C-alpha cells in the first residue's frame, strides 16, 4: 500500500497523543541518517518506520507501534540536547496519519530505491546517457534560452519552439507553427540522431521543443504525454541542476487517461495502490533521457516537489534552478501504439 502520509501537526505537543511524532531539527540534511534516528527512538519502544516530514531533510516522522512509546520519547527528548544525535535539540509534536492511497503520489523518494543507470530501472524503452553535453555546451545553451522571453506559469517558466504546448487543452495546435527549432539546439539534434538504443533505420525528425525552468522545490505532476499529441520518441535534456524522476505503471489498467484530456494527463486519484509499480532514476546535469516504447506509452513519469533528494544515503540538493529541454515530434493522425489501455487516440 506504499508509505503512509502524515499531516503537519497543528496542536501543541501535549494534545492529541498518537503513535506518530513530528521531529524537527532532525534528518539527513543535518547529517543524521534514518538508521541513527531509529536507534535513538527505539529505546522507547518499537519504531515501525522513519519518514521524511517534508522536502527540507531537517524534519522527520517517527512512527511507533504504540502511542505510549511515542509519549515517552516526546517527554524524554523534546526541547533537550541529544548526545546520540550530535547534540542537537529536538522539537517534537504529535502527528496524524492520512490513511489514503492518494497520498502516495506525494511521497519523497527515499522510500524508493534510486537507480543511477537506466539498466537498473528495467523499463523497456527507457535510456539515459550521462554527460551528453560538456559543461561549456551546457553554459551556452542556458545563455541562449536566457536571452529569449520566458512564459510564466504558476510555479515555473517555459519556452516553446516549433509548436506551442497549450496547457488549457493539454495538446498542440498543428495549424499554429512557430517555425523551425532554434539554431542553438542544432548540435543537440545532430547528436540525438546517434542516440544509443535506437534502430539505425529509425528516422528522428523532432519538431517541438519545450524548455522548462524549475526553481528549487518545484517538480512535475505524474503524467503520460498524451498519445494523440506526440509520436513515440521523447528526449529530455537536463541542465543546471539534478533531480529524481519517478516512473509509475498501473499493472491492471486501474488508471486510464480521460479521452477528453491530452498531453499532460495526470493522476487525480490513485486507486488500488497495490497494482502500482514504481521506479526511480537520478538525472544528473547534462544527461539526456529517452522515453520510447513501453516507457513512453505505458509509464507515467514525474518529478517530486522536493528541494533535496536522497540518492544512496546521500543528500543531493536541487540547486538554484533546473532547466530541461524536451524534444518531441507532433503526431498527425491516430496513435498506433500497443498500449490501448493508456491511449486517448481514437483508432
């Protein structure tokens, strides 16, 4: 059923006792591993789990089997220096669990093993190439887009080339051609044609580019790029900052796209979480990701809304900005994919 989700406590520490504690000034961002935290809190009773309270890395939820254990820990540790936790003074309150599957869509990635290589993710059609660009090429691309006007969205900025992506309709209007892709991505397009994993006979004619700028803590909601909007190859180039990208597939088709929605279809309600398979992949700066086949048509992808990510027990901060270049080919005609249960296109 996934990792539980907890609400941020709104009452004083002495109110509403529960088996769950919200512990501030404690977490991987201040040098305390979950194992270290668990070893301290286990002295008061059985700890069922340690979870991130938010994206900061400095606040955790300690989940006990019994409320009495939580009460003892709160009394002994709240507001006091703990030698076993580096002498830090902890600030503790009770917390409350949210027992619904929808909360799974907001969980931090510590609870999913993070892969560094595409082969470790084991999703057919997914490929990741590290160091696709040099640091100088990255700098030049960032300078090029910063000279162009940005479109402000609620939490990030975007630029569109070739065809504008319409967030209202979640699609592109093929009658409104913005022109050829800009010259500053010509070398990128040429290198993409040699991308590993592609059949030598595959024709790559990309005509739509969306540039996204993500400030710290901003991610991307779970979605599958709508089948009826774009063809089968999607390339995403990561610049400036790293992130974690998670992939999800509903094995029995418990999630299917709304036929009226388009290229940014996302989950509104997660149902039957036991049928949800999740994978997580680290995208370093200057890497490029290819979604094709099953990875493109059947797996949702999303970026958690965090300021930090946990990668093999290491804290990775997102940085001041992350800029992605997403290259796609606009589809003309119905989709012919092999995944009709996820397809919105009328056959």
